[in-house]
C-alpha cells in the first residue's frame, strides 16, 4: 500500500486509512502487510472494520503490525516481540491463558475500558 501515509486533499486521516486498507485487501494478493492500519481510526470504526478487514483478506496471508491489540482476537496467530525478539507465539486465547507479556499488554489496554481484567475467550 504505497502512499498509505500520504494525506489526500479533502480526506481526513481515518478516511484515507479506510480507503488504503480496502484498496490493499481488494487486490487479492498472496501477502498483505498492514502497518498500524487502525491508528487513525476511531474505536467504533475499528470494531466494525477489523472483522471486515480480515474477511476481505481471506485467502491471503496478512501480517498486521499494531500496538492496538483489538485486532488480535480475530487473528489466527499472534507474535509478541520484546527487545527485538519474538517472546510469545500463539492465538489470542492461548496467550491470555499463559499470563505473559501479551496478557499484561492486553489487560493494560482493556483497563482503559473496563474496571476488571479481560479473560481468555473474550475478544
């Protein structure tokens, strides 16, 4: 998605992000790399977009790089880097059950929206 970070006249950052994601996924490539795809999108749109984004990418390998973990429950596999190394690898539920770095990061983000930690099985 070359030019994804380029602002177009008359579009807001979130609008351009949605267009760039759709363009990248509609082209049906074998590999799609999405770097912080929801960074400029509001939380409501992110919740609506993540499942659709993954449906559109069906049949392709999608690598999603994100600090916002909302897309992780929809992913087949989550790799957790720390200090330049992959320290955890598994599904969202598996990583929550392990109680490691991913679980700490997930619960830290979840704490902004709830007063209790989120358990495995809760997207």
